[in-house]
């Protein structure tokens, strides 16, 4: 099933049930009074956050979502049953906008449930209208329509650590080596078209697809993946040791992050020099020196070197623990 992180849907709450005109008849009496019950309330529409990043995919191809309508009233003063609510499960990190009202919901915690649309109230039966001056009420009212709206849903991943960098920086290979995930890898731009997730000793990592200069203005994969970085607690900035100008590569990505959201500059960040197997010791030291002015912790790794991988993993855990101390 394809990964879906953007979706537009139309949803409607249930219509209220109709009130009815009914009469109570007792044996031996032609008329004993009104007994038409009220209609039941229409079902509401809720969004609920679940720990399943693929939850939106199940809704593709569905034109409209609708809660159940309320039942009509009945004789003998019986009110109609309320309609069943509709609960739409969305991934944790979903940002939902009601296009009609502008109201937004930011679901960053699992099990959070928000009321998005209210069902219509039930209509009134003729018993409601009985009074000393209206002993034979003939009126009833229909149920009210429920709210409806079009919603845009954007998934903004909530993860402990996110790998960022230019295309071909080795992010996917590193993710695979550290977490056992199976991200697609290749030697061409945008091998990764969807964020890949993995778990490193209880910490959730995301391989964010490669960014390019101008991403904040929509170039390349643009905003599609920049929004996922916004909620990443720690940024792991991958730079290939194959590049002649690692500082330039770093600045390119930093400018895009800052252009998208200044708050990204305040997040903990670690620089990871990848593909150490392609460079000698002198080159590695030269690349590290070029990046020292960033003030970031600089780590070196090759997915072909188990010792370097273990060292990197231990260092990453230290940084992740500092940013997310609650994770064991």
C-alpha cells in the first residue's frame, strides 16, 4: 500500500431524525392525546490519532464520509435513537484543517480524539407542542442537517531523530544498517520518495527524502518533506565524504531548513560524515575541519564498517536520550 501523507476528504455529520405526529389511543376512547416522539440526534464526526503512519492510505478513493442519521420518533412518546458517530483514524502528527471554517486540529498525541462535525438535532414530535391552548397539536418538525465540510489532512511525522541531507548522502543505507529497515537505495537523486521509519533501541528514526537548494520554495520534493522535519526532535545531518565542499553542502540544507521554519535552527543537530570507505584519513580530517565552524558534533561512519557503525549508534543514542529522556 502506498504511503499517503496528504489527503483531502469531504465528511458530513448525521442528519437528525424527524419528529412525528402520533396519537395515543386507549380502549374505549376515541382520542387520548398526542404521543409523537422526537427524532434522535445525528451522529458526530471525530478524528482520532493512532500510531499507524499508513492510516491515511485506507481512505484514498472514498469520495465522502458520513455519520449515521438519527432515527425518527415513534408512537407512544418514544424518541428516536441517536445516529452512530463516525470516527476517522489518522496518524499521530496529523494536522487537519476545516476548509469551510478554518478551524484546525493538531493531533500530536496517540489516542487524542477531537470533535470535527456535530450531528443535527432531532426534530420535535407533536407531544412536545401540547399545551392548555393546543390540546390537539398537529405539528412536528424535521430533523436538522448535520455539519459538513471538506478537510485537508497533512501528516507531519513526530519522530525522535531525522536524517536529512542532499540526495545521495547515504541516509537510506545508514537507516538500513542501524535499524534493519528496508529503505530503497540507489546512486541517483530522490531514490527515497517516502519517509522511511526505523527504530534504534526504542527511538523512532525517519529517513527524510533528499532536499535540494530551493526546497523551501517547492523545488525538488519541496514542502512535501520539509514539514516532516519540523517535528523531528534531533536532526542528523548526513554529508557524503565524496563531496569536495562539505561546508557548502551543509549550508545549502541549513538555508532551506531556516527558510522553512526558523525554529529548526534551535533543534539539536549532529553532523554525520557518511561513506568513510570512499575517503582516506587525510581527506576525512580535512572534511571535518571544514565543518568545525558549525559548532556541531561531527561523527564519521561507513555502513561497511561495523566498528564505526557501533560507535555512531552509541553516540546517536546519547543525543537522542538528551532530547527524549522519557524513552527507555
